[in-house]
């Protein structure tokens, strides 16, 4: 694509990584439609010139109609859509045995099918234009299996694989795909995490280990990277002529990703077990 990216739809734009990304993209001159269920402006400081390029949109990634309406509105107002960032997400915690099907499906709905629905709403526009960029926000947890957040890990892994396969399917239409894999990042994600109902029972055989493991993960998140680190990584990809297919911001997380490929699975699981 020769023309620079100007018009962006971003989901999960009210808070955390999405909010930081929306501000950073708008400051670089892009117009960002920031979608969320709250439908509020991205949290954090906005200058007056940011606000003219930050457009809050109420949408729910679990509701295809709201996504379709958002895309139609953008095309009506701007005449084009250059990029979509599928960032909306949340996490559930609990032992696999103590996660009922509905709880597991809810995780899959928002973090996987939510991104799929968002992508499907944008693809007809991208194909007609002959250009478009799709960025999904996966996680380092896609590469490293995390105990007591197994469904989250599995869903982020599925999203990463989907993005890679998609990049092959849509390349002939001039569409590029990229998946960002954040490590621990200090956002509202920690507070928004849901615990499965059964895992909150203190009599559960998993309770103590799960509480200690997820407690450590939550402390790591709250001492983690600023969400702006992800926003800047996303901006760099949108400015590149050809996006990378996967991007893991920060050298230490990149190294973790590489080691997870190189080391034997048993060793990787042993290290993860020591950590959590
Ligand atoms: N924080 C981390 O350590 C970390 C690490 C790896 C990956 N990630 C990923 O990064 C992404 C952003 O998370 P975050 O850390 O920035 O968390 P966050 O601060 O909780 O932000 C999540 C965003 O998603 C939106 N959202 C949730 N469900 C939605 C739905 N059904 N429809 C539309 N919007 C929805 C929320 O807005 P509303 O509530 O207003 O809808 C909010 O704007 C997620 O996909 C997460 O899995 C985070």
C-alpha cells in the first residue's frame, strides 16, 4: 500500500493498551475510531488537537451488528478505512477442571470470535479498496502456556495462528496482517479479570496454588510495561511499508518467545512451573 494509513478502527479503545494506542496514533496524525462498550474517549490526557482525531464509538465485539454499523459509519464519514486494530479483550482465571463450559466459551467469544467478527466486518471494505491493515493483539501467553489462565493462553494462541493464516489468505487483495504479543502491561486488565465461580471456593483443591500463581501474575502485570510501549509498537507497524507478521515488544519478552521455540517443551514447562 503506497498511501499512508490515515483512518483506523480500534476496538478496546476506552482503556489500557487501546487507549494509549489511540492517543499515540492520533498524535501522529491518524483519525482513530476508538470502539468499546463504554463508548467513551480513551482514558488519559488528550490535547485539543487529539480530540478532533479521536472519535469514541460504542460497540461490542460480541455483537456483529454494532461492528458493521461502526464500519459503515467510518466509510460514510471518511470514504475509506485503512486499518483495524483488534485489541478488545479480557481474561478469566481458574483451574481447567473448575471452569465450566459457559465460562470458557465467554473467554473465547470476546478474545477470539470478537476479533474474528471485527475482521469480517472490515474485510469487504479492505478488499474493495485493494488495501488494508489488520492488527490483532495477542499475548506472550500465546507462546507460553500459563497455568490457571489456560483458556486465556489457548485463546491468544488461536488468535495468533488465525492472524498468520489470514495473512496468507488476504495478501492477494493487498491486505497485510500483524499480531502484537504484549507481555505484562500495567492496565485495567488486572482489575477486569474474572475468576471462575468454582475457583473462588476456598475448599477447592486448586485454591491455594491458583491464588498464589494468579496473585503473582497480577503483581507482575501491575509492575509491567506502560501501555504506550504497545501503542508505539503498533504505530511503527502502521508506518512500515510491509508489516511484520508477529511483533513482541521489548527485548526480554522477545527472548522469552525465542527460548520457548528453541528449548525442549519439558524444560519450558519446568521453568513456567517454577515461576507460577
Ligand atoms: N495487560 C496485559 O498485561 C496484557 C498482556 C497481553 C495481552 N493483553 C491484551 O491486550 C488487550 C487490551 O487489554 P488491556 O491490557 O489494555 O486491558 P483493559 O485496560 O482492561 O482494556 C480492555 C479494553 O477492551 C474493551 N472491551 C472488553 N470487552 C469488550 C467487548 N465485548 N466489546 C468491546 N470492547 C471491549 C474494554 O472497554 P469496555 O469495558 O468499555 O468495553 C477496554 O477498552 C487485550 O486483548 C488483552 O488480552 C494485555
